[in-house]
């Protein structure tokens, strides 16, 4: 996995280039995961995409193989947007389809506002445009201080998946990846997210937008996604049944097929 240095951090990223030989100029899909996850989240999406699209993903600061920042290192949503474009630059990608989940979805919205010339389409999975609407995050610091990141990960697994919603192997992998995330960055980032409100700017996003959401997220009600859809000029919303906040992992194949149809329609 290649890496790059950006704004005092080291980010690990990867590119999957397995497009069919008859795809002469494949477009690129760039993925941004959310808090507690890593780029491995998107593995189940690849079979639906790689025949037609190049796929790029990376580990967010403090996650996976990317560096854990110091406690006094600067952090802002704008900086995380810059990270996203730095990965695209390192991969040699000028324009791309952008997919973000959870805080990655908020960052993706902000990226589309900041650099509309570079984003072809936008997909947001279980993400929000108004941080104040996000529920059940006030106790994160208390959980982390009392039980550590492993305890926080156990807590989050219940919020992400229904019992039996994913296999034991997938459950163990996700719990382990989540427990290894930098705790201070997690708390700082969720405070940034809670203070975000992009509502007044959303009408400026003129590109096609796909919104995907679970019907049972304990953090973001479906009504928030419906409000987001209403504020975007060209958006569609797909709600998945029996899905919590781990939608892109528990429903990877269905989400990927939905994305593929969206990309094929809007890229024709």
C-alpha cells in the first residue's frame, strides 16, 4: 500500500486497477470511510465495480495504517478534505466519483462544495449534513476513559450491526480495526462533526448525488437523510431495511450494486 505525507501526517492509500481491457478510459471511484473503520470496509464493494472503474481508498488519519497524530496536531473538517484531495493527487486522479460514509460522508459533501470541478458524482452512506442532528455520541469520552478503545468498539458494534447481521469473521475484523483507532482523534473528530452544519450551502452541489441509509441507524434518523435530499438539486435516496450504522459493511453487495447502477446511469 503506497503512502504520502500531507499536513504533518502520513496517509496510506491503495488503488485497484483491474478494469476490463475494452474499458479504454476508466473513471475513478474514491472512497472515504468513517470514524472507527478503515479502507478495508470497502472490500465487499469491489466485485461490482472493478470491471468498469478504477477504485481508490485510504485510511483516514489515526486509522488503520495511517499515522496517529499528536494530541496538539491541528484538526479540522477542512484539513480532512485536503487529505482526500491529496490522495487523489498522489493517485494521479483529476476528476473522480466520490463516496463517503459517516463522517466521511460529511467530508465528501464539503469536498464537493470546495472543489466542484474535481467531483463527478457524490455518494453519501449513513452520513449527515447537520452534526447537531447526530444522536448518542455524548457518552463516547466516558466510555473510552472507562473501558478503553476495545470497550468503545464493543459499544459501537451494537450500534452498527444487528445480531447475526454479519458473519463472525467479519465481526471480529471490524471490532479489531475499530479498537485500534486513535482515541484522541476519534473524540476530536466527532466534536468537529457535531458542530458542522452545511445546510445553507447544499444548493450549490449541482452534481448527481446518491444517498444510502439504513432504516435503523441509532445516530442518524432517516428523516435527516430525507432533509438532506430535499436540499440537494439532483439527489436520490435509497433506504435499506434492517440496517444500522454499519450499512456499507453489512450490506456491502447491495450498496455496491446500487452505486454501480447510479454511476453507470450518470456516467453514460
